[in-house]
């Protein structure tokens, strides 16, 4: 069993004006662990993810990330430069809308290669070869390497975004409703892909979803949010099969059995 | 240390908040012990809490009270208060649970469902695949079904895949929820043999066996699960 958590979030709170979006949230992620954050729309999931991933400064709280060198860094005490470096090298963000995570004016291969260059790769041939390898890995025909993402379907764009994020081998990946805008069969394929990638790469991730079936499939652990607070958390099947909190019970009983 | 499972004063109540706060008291200070080499049969009427006991023993349900001590591989863990990653590690390596119904990931072929369990327990991919094939053969799943997803299998086929997925790993602790419920006589005999083999190699087995013949063939003793369920 592994030594220490990769991420420890302590007392994270955030408000937009007088509207409280997250209130005193504590969260931990261990190496190789997939954590799902579930809850209804407006419960503060995206706010929490944005603060944890270093993209939005929270009103209060600590986001302690254990970097590759073993040191724990509070993302919001670190300098902007250090936070940006970590975001580029050790962390990764998959947006709900692939357009937010891709550069639409750059070819598919370029989108993947760019992340490699951002972490120091310089050899054009090697970059292109790695990009091609990752396109294949996310099941995009390598013949499309020079095409622009806007000529791709929604599912392909989402897979391309995943390749772009994973190519630099981040240690912790954040995904906000990654299957949100996709139809069911495309979702299923993407979920298979995410499941095998996170297993094969031993990746730790936090995935925000309102879909309990997605959480059951991908996550080791679930955190249930309501009104900006975590109301229940634990082992995925324990939370879904033996929910304690009234709100979790409501969520679980509102979905049709799979 | 040999494998064992010990429940000490385990109580479980379900509170259904969205159904007028109905309270189901299912287990009240249940204690039981299963030593390695034993097969203990849980008996009791439908709804008595038998499956609940097995689910608590693998960390799927959390008891309100009591300890659930799992001893395997030289260490003992109280699964009732172990962190999720410790529970998952125990399920990969120490506790095999054959549930009443097969739950699998859609689109994954039967052979992969079984091989994945072996892989998670530490086998190499090739080894896992080979052992999965052997186990499916033992459980008489026709080879033409191996590459298909069990979601469309018959009840009995699904149940045998469920058993194969557990028996492919030599778990020191086995929890079996009516493993022979929808099987014909020949397949029942195969499963009975597998359970007896598991006991012989020292596994601690806790099971629910509705079929009296099966129970007589595998169980070394019985523990009653009294009915408590009532609205409070
Ligand atoms: N997740 C749950 N939420 C609420 N109630 C539950 C839950 N799981 C079980 N119960 C209730 O607990 C009681 C015991 O159920 P359990 O499945 O353990 O019975 P059993 O002895 O295995 O019965 P059977 O022989 O019919 O399988 C039942 O009243 C059941 O409805
Ligand atoms: N940029 C913003 N400005 C003002 N209010 C916001 C902003 N972003 C989110 N909110 C509010 O904060 C709450 C939580 O939002 P969000 O984190 O997006 O929830 P979720 O992702 O769970 O749907 C909601 O009430 C939402 O309306
Ligand atoms: Mg959101
Ligand atoms: Mg039962």
C-alpha cells in the first residue's frame, strides 16, 4: 500500500459574492486512486475542481499537492510560476467541452505535440511519432493527424483532448463531466477508454460527474456534494449500495437500476 | 497466521430517509467466526439479513456497530473501519465475494471478466488469461461464449461466470451468496467440488446455500441469522 496522499484539500471554501459555492471541503486523493465528485447541478463541483486544479484561487483553504520530488506544495501559497509549472507538468485538466481544452486552429497532431513541447521536447520527429502513438491510443485514425479538431465529431474531440492531457504523463488528472455532451454509445466508448487508461497508467484522478453509473464504473471512491458541502464520502460501492445521507439516498433512488 | 473471518457484535439498521424515515433493524449484535478450512452456512428465512452479513464482510455495507476482522496473509484488518483503499486491496487479494447477481462492466468479454480478477490479484496478463480459460472450462462455459459479454448470458451462465471470476483467485476468504441458485445438477456438483477444494486448501468460507443437498455437501456447520426486520 502506498505511503502518502497525493493531494490533501483542507477546509476549502469559495463564494461568488454572497453566494457560497463550496464550504469547508476536505478531500484526499491517494496515488492511483480515482475519486468521483457527484452531486446535482449547482452543488459546487466545478468550483471545487477549479480551485483544486490550481485554476481559480479559493476564498479559503489549503490545496496540498505532493509533487514528484516528494515535497508537499500548497498550490495557493506557491508562486504563480510554480503553480503554472505544476499545472503544465504534473497535473492535467480535461474540460467538459473539448473546445475549452483544445486549440481549434491547430492540427490534431499539433494539439498533442504542443503539450510535449511545453514540457521540453524539441525533436520534431520524435514529437510527431509520440503524437501519432497517442492518437492511436485514444482510437483516432492516425491518418487524421494533420486535420483540424473542428472537423472531428464531439467524441473524437473529447478523445483528442484526453490524448493532449495524458501525453505529458501527468500524475493527477482532473475531469469535469468528461462525457457530458456526448450521446450514449459515444459515452460508453469514452468510458472504456478512460477506464483502461487510468488502470494501465496507474493514474490518479478526480472526476466530476452527475452520473452515478459513470462514478460506479470509474471511481474507487465517491464524494457526494450538496449545496457546497460534502455530505457523504467513501468507497464507491458502499456509498451507492448503502447510502447513509438522505441526499445520497435520494440520488441513488432517483436513477433507474443499470 | 491462517485465514479467518470474525464478526463481533455487528449491528445493522437501514434508515430510509425518503420513505418516511422507515427503520429496518436487520442485524443485532451478531457475532460469528469462520476459521480457515471451515465452511459456515448462514441460515434463516428470506429477508433475515444473510446477504447483508456477506456484504458487511466485504465492506460493501457499513455496519452501525461492531467489528469485522479479516485475517489473511499475516495481517488482520477491521474492514468496518478500514479506509477505502485498504478495503479494495483486501478484495483484490484476500476476500472473494460471489454476489447473488452478477454485476459486470458492459461490453467486456466473459474471459476478460475472469482474467481481470486474476490480474488484479497479481498474475501476469498471460497467466491470468490461461487461468481464466481453465476456470471457464471447469465451470463448463462453452468456448464460443468466452469472447461475448456475460450481460446477455442465461441466469445459470451468468452465475457460473460470477463463480469463475472469484474461484480463479485462491482467496483465503470466500463469501458465497447462493452460488448454486440457478444451476442444474451437474453444474451444482462442479461448484460443490470447487468449494470443497477451497476449504481443503485452507480457505475460510462463509456462504448462503438454499439447496439442502448442497449445504449438506459443503457446510461444516451452520449459523442462524434470526429475523429482526421490522419497522421501528
Ligand atoms: N441497501 C439496502 N437498503 C435498505 N434495506 C436493505 C438494503 N439491503 C438489504 N436491505 C434489507 O435488509 C433485510 C435483509 O436483506 P438481505 O438481502 O440481507 O436478506 P437475505 O437474508 O439475504 O434474504 P434472501 O434469502 O431473500 O436473499 C431486508 O429487509 C432487505 O430489504
Ligand atoms: N463565475 C461565477 N460567478 C457567480 N456564481 C457562480 C460562478 N460559478 C458558479 N457559480 C455559482 O456557484 C454555485 C456552484 O456552481 P458550480 O461549481 O458550477 O456547480 P456544479 O459544477 O456543481 O454544477 C452555483 O450556485 C453557481 O450558480
Ligand atoms: Mg459544473
Ligand atoms: Mg440474500
